[in-house]
C-alpha cells in the first residue's frame, strides 16, 4: 500500500513538472535571447577595446582603462539596476530588454577586452616587424596575423566567461524580465514548492554542460593544428 502511494506521488510530481515546462521553456527563450545577443555584440566590442588598450593613443587608452575599471569594479547587478532605474532620473528611459542588453554587452566587453589584451601582448614583437617587411599595414597585421593567434591563446578564458554568462543571465530578474529563473520563482511562490527551482537548476546545468562539451571539442581542434 505504501509503495503504491509513493508511486502515485511520483507520478503526480512528473505531471506537475510537465505542467511547469511551458512556462520554463518560455523563460529559457528569454535567457537564450540575452545570451546570444550579448555574445554576438560583446566579443567584437571586446576585441576593439583590446586593440584600443594596446594602441599608442594615450587619451583613448586612459578612457578605456577607466571604462574597464568601472565595469569590472562594480557588480553586474548594480549596473543593470543603474541603467534601468537610475538613468530615468537624468531623462534617459529604456525598456527592460534594452537596459539589460546595454549592461551585459558593456560589462562582458570589458572582460573580453582584458582577456584579448593579454593575448595580444603575449605575441612576439618580431611578428609585427616581419609583417611590416612583408608590406602589411597595421590593420592587416592585426586581422591576418595577430588575431588568429590571439584567439587560440585566449580561447579557454573566453570560454569560461561565456559559461559564466549563462548563469549571469539570472540577474535580470531584478528588473522583472521574463527569463528562466523568474519563471521558476513565480511557480515556486505560487505552488509553495521547491520543484520548479530544481527543474531550473537542471536547465542551467544542461546549458553549461552543452557549452562545456562544445568548447572542449573546439579547444582540441586548436591543439591539433598547433
């Protein structure tokens, strides 16, 4: 009899989880939207930041140093709150999604910029001289010779930041944007159950596992061609 009750209880939980899935998948769509747009825009911006940091234009270097100091020295959560709730006080009003993207893109561009800067500075100076002898201008040298090597060097660090980004998307609940964690918290509060949060955790674990496996395969390809 007890076993039958336990079996029925398990079935009810599975049914409950099944009913949760539409809301959680909707939240997952919001999470992935933030994730992919942030990656697509922050990586190129990070490369530009790195190029500016190693340039000989002192005012530009100073501005970028200040920008990186602010972005890395304050919490991402605070940056989201400041952009969405703070900027209206000076007449700048943004919708939730725009505020979130601005915060994420500029925050991650600062981190990517420092990662790429480290990679650029690790390249032997002789390669710049060799490129000059071959008739390459500075832009061609950077794009065709330096950047491909830098990507191989910094790939593990960039991959770690990208995996961190998956988890950081949960911070947007603070402005009420519909993402995965918010969907789970709403279900938890409504049903007085921890199961929605457990399912959310499984979603995050699955996402990070998939990314980890993808990055491992890419890193092996880089190692193969060294």
